[in-house]
C-alpha cells in the first residue's frame, strides 16, 4: 500500500489552491508574477477574454482584461515552471474578480432661483465635481441658466469609477408690469 501511495503522489500533477485578485473593470495592463528561479521557464495560461500581452516564458506577465465582463473568473491565471532538466513543477492558480461599480445619481431640472440641494450618489462616499457644485451640494444660482455637467466619482480597491450627468437649470419666466388703461 505504501508503494501505491508513493506512486500516486509521485505521478499526480501538483496543484496549488487558487487565490483571488481584484482587477479594475476595463483594465488593460494587469501584471502577474511569481518568484523567479534561475534556469526555470514559466508557462502561463489566461482564461478568455484575458490576453497575455507580454512575458510568456518568464516569471512575469502583463494581461489585458479590457473586454472582460464584471464578476469572478475562476482559474483565470495559471502558471507552472519547467526547470533546466525538463521537470515540470506545480501549477499555481489565480482567480480574478473584475470589479465594476456604476455610480448613479439623480438631478434636476432646477429653476435658477431654487435653493441648493444635497446631491445623493450611489454607492455613498464618492466625490462630486462640476459647475455649481460645492461639496455635496448643487446650487442652481451658482451654476446659472443652462446645462452643467456634474460628475460623481467613487473609488474602491484602487479602482475609480465615475459618471457624468447633465444638470439643467431653467430660467425664470418673465412677465411685464401690470398696465392700466
């Protein structure tokens, strides 16, 4: 039984448990690496739609995830070494989570004399910018009549997501003085 167990362990391909990496949505330059051992070559595999753009055969590669949908890609990256004697080492796996957040907010239209309003974005905690924006407030009188672009930017895990919406500020109606005949 010991000999059978030895044979099974010896000839069974080694596999190392996968870890998870978070990648920003539409990322086109993600770098992956293992510790370089002299005289080893490295065979990398990347799950579609990822594309290795450089480094195949070395201990470090660059991957374009630009066309990947958001979500988890199981066993997205794998690598195994081959030493100078032609012996193949264990395969290391990496799951990749493509992070995408679509910030949202609702706004306007406003009348030019309307009071400042608190802007609410989702997810909470982002940063507001644009004409008429002061902190998390939009002030129609400051923006002035017309269309202003207001941007909400949210960051998480080294990824930055933003959305820009047009905010319309309408003029007040005009009226002539009352006349008496």
